């Protein structure tokens, strides 16, 4: 194994360990936030190509409520905003 391969291996291992630590830290947030069935369904839709209006119709929630929840999840660290879209950091 050359130096570059060793660095890549170490970086992958570092990412795996970091993911474990972050999941452990965010576990209580996931449990409390996704206990509600609609919120859990919304979390599952994040990252799909649906618009806020499409999610709203699918879930029977207002776009304002969805926007507020997504922003709250971003603040809590379970979503990342990329441009005007959100993506999950982990699958629940």
C-alpha cells in the first residue's frame, strides 16, 4: 500500500468514526422529532425531488409548517441545506 492509499484508508476510517459519534449525539433529536408520524414521513421525503407544495399535498400539512420544521431540523443538525434544498445527514 502506498502513502496515498494509506491516507485514503485513514480518512475513510475517520469518517466512519465521526459518523458513529454524530449519530450517538443526535439520537435523542431523532427519537423526539420523528416520534410524530407526519414528521417521520416528511423526513423520509427530504432529499427527494418533491417541492414544498408537493410535500404539503402529500402530507396534508401547510407549506409554512413544513418550512418551519425543516428549518428547525437544520438548526438541530439533522438536515443540511444545499442551495434551496435540504438533504438528510443520516437515514433514520
